[in-house]
C-alpha cells in the first residue's frame, strides 16, 4: 500500500470511520500488487498440488473457471469498500445488523487465523529442512523432526509480529518485495521442472485411481480457497479513490496470483511424481516438492518469505474482524492477538491429524460458512439497498440497521438455511463429482435472502 500521512494512518486505525476520498492514496498498481501477493504464495501452491490429483487437464480447467467466478465476487465486494470507505466487517452491519455482524466477523476471524496457520505450517516445514541442512536437526516427516517444525513455527511467528507492527504500511512493503521474489522463483522452478520432465509427460500423467480427485471436489476446494479473500476485499479497496483499482485491478491481480502459483503447484507436484514414479497427496506442500526437485536452500528461503507476504494480508483481515467484535481494541492490538492465536492453531496438525487432513477439513468448513455469508453480503448491498448504505447510521441503535435488538433475523436465518443447503447438496453424489456445491449454495442463499427481505416487513424496535 502507499504510505499515508500521519493523519491518514491514524484514521485507518479507526476501523469504522469511512476514509474520505481526499485521504486515499492507494493506486491501481498497489491493489494489483496486493492481490497478486495475496495469492502468489505457498497456500496457493499447495492448493495446486492438491488438485493435481485430478490430472493436468481437469485441474487446469477447474482452476480457471472457479477462479474467474470467485473473483467476480471479489471485485463486487471490493467496489463496496471503494464506495463506502469502510472495511468488510463494518459493512456487514447493514445486512446482518449492528450486533448480527458479530457472526460474519467471527467467521472471518477464525478463517483468516486458519489461513495464517496454514501458511505458517508450510513455511515452518521449510525452516525444518534448512535446520537439517545447517545443524543436522531431523527434518519434519522423519523421526525427531517435530523439533525443527516447532522451532520453525516460533521463528515464523516472530517474523509475523515484526511484519504487522507497522499496520497496513507493512503490507505495502512486504507485497512489493514479495512480488520480485516470486517472479524470480517462478522462472527458476519452471526451468528446473522442464529440465527434468517434458510437457508431454506432465499432460499424460494420471494419478492412481484410488487417489484420484473428482472435478466437483476440486471445484469446492478451490472455491473455499478463493472465497476467503472476498470477505476481506473492502479492507484494502477502502484506501483507493479509483473505481478501476477496486474492481479491475483487484480482479486481475487475484486471478494472476492464483493461476500463477496454483499452476506451479500442479506442474511441480506432477513433475515430482513422474520423476520419482510415486504420488502421495500428503507430500504436495511446497517444501517437500521443492526438496524432491532438488531446488535447494534458496527455494526454501523464498517459501518462507512468501508465507510472510501472504500472512500480512491474512492477519490484517483477521485483526479487522476482531475489532468489529471488540470495538475497544486498537487495530494494532487486534493484530498482535490474532498473530498469537494463529501461532497456537499452527500446532494442531502435530497432535490431531495430518496436515492434509486438517487442511481439507478446514476448507470444507470455509466453503460451508462463507458461501451463504457472501451471498447475503452482496445481495443486500447491490440489490436490496441499490448500492447505498447510510454509513453514518452504522453505530446508531435507533437507526435503520438496528433491526430487532441489533440483529437482522432474516439474514441470520437465510445464512443458516444456506449452511443446511450446502450440507444437503453434499449428499448428492452427482453434484459432488461434477460441479461441486459451493456456487449452487451461494445462488440458493441469495434467493432465500432476497425473498425474505422483499416479502417480510423489516423488524425494528424503534
């Protein structure tokens, strides 16, 4: 992000004060770079490695279609931040009610802490490999390797505390440095991959039948990954005065980062499988794949740095959500709290299940909760309220967004019905195998909420 004046920086920490156009200095390039950096990271690489189990053609087609659909929604949510000058969770006060907005804020808080933990775990794995090379500590995945991973988690947590100490200014700095690193890394890895295997080998490769992933499961996996960013889009677009930056720059930046690193994950995972004549989806993380391809310690260092890049955005979004729930906290204190929580969550795969199992469970929960939330969030602004909120009423307990005791019951009920719909659709094998259920759930929830708002008179205890 562009560095703000002291007055602007102070106002940005007041998370529910609209930022005037005159104080916004974020350019189209800044937003474009932010969203490239948000997706050009190890989590996206890992997603690519997971969906590689579909085979190259199916994985590639699914990746492109789901990416375009998801980030149309991101562009719409980003437009809301540009128009209002408010972060995403503050904007949910209009649709869910002043107190009802705690529900999507809690979901956002948990999911971005989860994403920060995912990136931290991947980077900590790289650190364990480096510690093995430098000091002989067993790398993660081998007997005694947990010590190296624990040290890696603690090192990454310190890096995160440093990166968020300057608030949104650190995002700007880290993203610009990170983009340079990922460009170099992308070119380097591409050369290594095609020195080892041919494009024909990668195209013809097929996963073992018992490990094959269906297109529908891949679509839901990708949708859960992509939709997480939709609920934080306004947190960054509120700093720009240019509509094109909020919409086009966000859309193209997010897709470029997604396609870029997910394809790295697909190609590198398949290349490693062809080279070793063995495929295990549990070994799709960037650190393991980079080691199998012989990329060396420098690649592991880049993985660590790009994790810090992605988590600057994850932690900022989580901190904003926590502030919506607990208004008395400053944004900086909120960032410190979510960073510590993310560190604790990172230890879960060590004691509960494998990283892949934990990751897949996490993605399924995101898809179930976020799809209905996003449907309500967007329909309320663009259709019900015709792109206009009375933002001056966002703290008014006698205003139009108070509804009934601060909660819009129709939004909450629509959200719950959407979650139930998602679970019901998951029981239909044809959907699970072909299209997935996430976007169908979004469409159904949008219809439910629209009908409830049109057919029933708003409840307000004024």
